[in-house]
C-alpha cells in the first residue's frame, strides 16, 4: 500500500511539472487556463505534503499514552511559562499540525485519579525533537489578595522541575490550517496566542509569501507571552502585526511595545483590513470569541471562513437567539440521587452539575480529551460544539452536552 501511494505521489508531481511546462510553452493559453494549471499545481503540492506528513506520523505514532520528560522550563512573562517535553530516550516524536494540543495526565498527591488537562503546542516544527506548551498560571483576585485557582497550571509553575516524567497522549485537534494559500487573519487574546503562534509558523514554513495579519490583545506589557518570538515575524513584508494593551502601564511604550489600546471589534477590523476576504482564526477567552463571532458575521464573513478555539468553558454561542429557543428539561444525577430542572441559562451538563455542588471529572471542558464522559441512562443530549474525543455508545461528554429532553446521567 505504501509503494502504491509513493507511485501516485510521484505521478502527481510529474503531472504538475508537465502542466507547468506545457503552460509556458503555449503562448496562446488564456488566463483562465493559466489559473487552472496553477491551481492544479497547488493541489498536487498540498497532496504531496499531506502524504509525507501521514508517512512521518505513521512511523512515529503512539498507540497509547507515552511518558515524556520535562527538559526545560522558561518564564515568558508574569504568570506565563513555557514547558518543553521530549522522549526520555531521545526517540522521535510524532509530527503534528500547528494548532493541535497535547493531553496530559497528572498524578498528584491527595487526588484519587489522574487529573487531565489539554494544552496547545506553542511551537511548530516539521520534525519535532520536543514539544513546547506555554501555560498561564490561573489566579483569582479577592480583596487585594492573589489566590491560585488553576490546579494544574499552578502545579506546573510551582512544583515541576527538569527531569520530571509526565504521561502524554499524541497531538490531536482540528483547529488547524485548511490550506497553504488563503490569506489569514489571526486574532488572539491573552494565552490564546499559543496555537496561533504555532499556526503562523507553519503557514510561513509552507508559504513564506502568504499574507498574514496577527491582532493580539493582552492586559499590559507584564502579561505579553512570546513577545520576542512574535517580533521576529516583522522581518516578513507580507506579515502585519498589531498588539493591543487593554490597560497599558506607564512603562509600556506606544508604538514600540504596543500599537493601541482599543477593542478588537468590527469597526477596528474594517479600519485595519483591506477587506473581509480572509480566513479568520480566533483563540482566547469565551467572552471575546463570542463577541468577535457576532462582529465578523455582521460584517459578512462567511461562517466557513471563521475558525475558533476557546480557552476555558466551551459555551460559545454563534446564534444569540439559540438559548431562547431551548426549553427546560429535568435532569437526574443517578449516583448522587439529585434531580433538578435544567434551564437554557444553566449551560452544559457539567456546568449545571457544578452549580448543584457536584464535583465531576473533566480535563479540557471542550469535548477534546474525553475525561468527562459519563453513562447516559435515559434521554438524549446535543453538543454545543463538535466533539473531538471518541464517544463510546451509551455515554456522553457532559462538558459540551446539553439535554434535548429529560435525561439521567451517572454522576
């Protein structure tokens, strides 16, 4: 089978060269024919890249969790750090598409089961010798006191050291580039820069002349991760970068550290971009993404040209009227013997359970890792976003599920 694929790939490349040579040798070709030949050449090149990627992935694929070693830990800015993981024996790692994430299982003291979390890979390379994730420490501020709230983000910052071993699943995720040519607008908020930085690297690796806009909003200069690496993209004439500091400090320099402090909204996009004929990739807090989805849709950007990934709860509504059309449904948590009426405003079944005082297992809160899967005894659910985790029959992912009717869940 591999030999057949190689032969097909060689034939495609040969046909591409023939098409291009024939185009140049026929002065009478119309512009339409020239465009068709170029599109054919691009399609063949993309097919070749996909084939080579599949070959590398098959050669290094993981069938289950692997143990990786933490080989470096680098502070990026206040509350954010990068963590580098490699195979303890130096074995090759599976390739990945920019925008994908790693699923970690942490065995912590005083926790009966491993705690699962997903973190985007924040650095792209075609042949990875390591993976990098950049993690923001999750904190809460109460009465001028700083309270650590993120169990794993704070554990990574405070307790891990070089040489530690952590169980990791192979890269996965669908928040990836769809082609190698379409102009891009990447909009990031806070630590949401991590998959988009990787996407930017991959886009320019395969097409250094691709038009790319990066609009990046952070709180101020003390919370600006990957700043120096992002600035290296200024060397590309086809790349435009705008940095927003929502609350700049006196030491933050306008025109040097940041470009403005206004919101990234429809008015700003219309004033900045030549048109709306781009593929838009968004990543950041849910409130930011929900607002941008409405703004882009109102501007006339087709839904199929908008890709997004939320950090935190996945309840991003494309249609502001969607929740109004929902009706209440009774939900029974059979193990806890709790029954309550779910309302549209209660969000997902996970959010509903937490509001009732239940503590359910979860990892990503976005339907990716499968940690939250529970038995669905009766009824049906619908998902607010397409699940990426494999769902076994008779189970549901409560982190992205809402009831369609009365349901019974084993929690």
